[in-house]
């Protein structure tokens, strides 16, 4: 079961759209989304192509789902970094294990860059949207 969608997702979409979005955000197919919404998968694909309110709501729901995952990762982050640091400092740990731990730390740092880029892109999209209206 997917988490409830935030209020910002509900703007401009009806109950059927919301049901389809919940399935799509949780990784379901357009066919499954259609079943949940009481429409066909073909209708959901049409919404994806032609219904701006639907695609905007889907994008917002996907953003909210990713943000929730990142919050959960951050909550575990301090312990994970401490664990990796302990492994890297452990004189009994094999060199390959230490390298693997160091690599994991460096990979984790990339997520802050990804999040920053996503935030900046959202700001640019907002500016672009307002400049065309």
C-alpha cells in the first residue's frame, strides 16, 4: 500500500486520477493503475500524454515519494557513516573491505548533489512555467 498523497497532488485531479497516481508512484503498470481507477490502461496512457493536470500531479507525487525516501535515508545516515568509518579505521579489516566502505561514503555524498540539482531544476521549471503564462 502506498502512502497517502500530499494535498498538493490533489489540485486539479479527481478521485480516479488519484487512484491511478497512487499505483504508478508505487511502481505499478498503466494497466494496474487503470484497474485501480476503474478505467482502462489505455485511458491512463492517454492521461499521461494529454492531461497536464494529471502529469503535474503524478510528477508531484513522485517528488514527494522520493523526498520521503530521502528523509528515511537521512535518519539512518549518521549511523551508516559511523559504521563505515569504524570499518575504515579497523586495523583488522581487510583492505578490500576498507575500500568498499570508503567508496560507500563517497557514493553517499553524491546524493546531496543530486538533491541540489533536483531542487534547482524545479526552480527553473517554475520560472519557465510562469514566463510562458
